[in-house]
C-alpha cells in the first residue's frame, strides 16, 4: 500500500526534549524524596498518565504522589526551557521540509498537551509543517494503546496502513505498530530492544535518514 502520510512523535524525534523529560522527572521525584533514576524515567516515555502512575507506584510504593511529582516536573522543565529554549533534533527540519515538498500528509501524535506542543514547535519554527496535531488528551487511551495513531490517521483522512509512524520509545512503537502503521524507530536515548525489533519496519539513523526509508517504501 502506497505511503501517503507520516505521523510522528514529538519528544525525541522532532524536538530534542526527551532528555529534559528524563532529567526533570528524576529531579521532581527526588524533590519529594522518591529515588527515581534514569531507567525509571525512560520506562514511562510517551506512556499514558494512568499507566505511568501505576508503573511508578510499582517502583516506589502506593504512596507515590504522581500528580505532585508530575506538576513539579512541569514547573522545573518550563523554567529550564524559558531560560534556555528548546532545540529541534538534528535533521528534523530537513525531514519536514521534504515531507511538505513531496506532498505527504503530516500529523503529530504526542503525549504532550496541545498548548505546550504548539508553543515548543513555534519556538523552533516547525509548527507550520504539520497538517494535524493529535495529543493524548484527545483520545480515550494514550500510548501504548493504538488510539492516538488511529485518530491521527483518521484526521489525515488516511488508513493507518498508508502511514509511516516515527517513534523513539518502546511505548510509542507499540502504539504505532498495533495501530497498523509502518513503524520506524528514530533512536534517541536508547536503541531498539529485542522485544521491540519485530514491531519495526526500519530503524533510521536520525530524522533525516527517514527520507531514505520513505523513498525505499515508494520503490516497493
């Protein structure tokens, strides 16, 4: 089936922000006395809030105050970004320009709230490249459930099988793959694990390398 659309995660694929989420989840949890470390924060990347809360309680006990830690993470991260700005991932702008020039429909599928998504993308002049923005709050179940990718494809008036999905995290990959998208991993903080590899159509060497993969799809 011809690929007509590209649906991308934001953090870690389009923006170099995943490292900030990991850093400030840990700092926020540590502020409240929970010994969160990098591996704990990595495990909840892109994960829907109820599932993330459940997982963190599994790590740190039933008294883990997800909402307090989450709000502190936002406070710390917003302060950092207001002072230092945010950067696109290398090759992201080149990829998005290619998609627009080659008439692919484009959507973002992100766990980040819409206003924050719009703000971040506008700061780096990338918001204009997306036909649709779909956030976890717009669907019943967030990642790793398929809802967000199915809804993004619907918003583009495409079948999910007509879309390539770009993801950097296991939770996002499971979501996109189970929705029926051709799923491409763009590694950020870690690479594909053995349990994730069967779900992948390809692994890109950075955002710009997605162009090569899309051209390969056209030749199939």
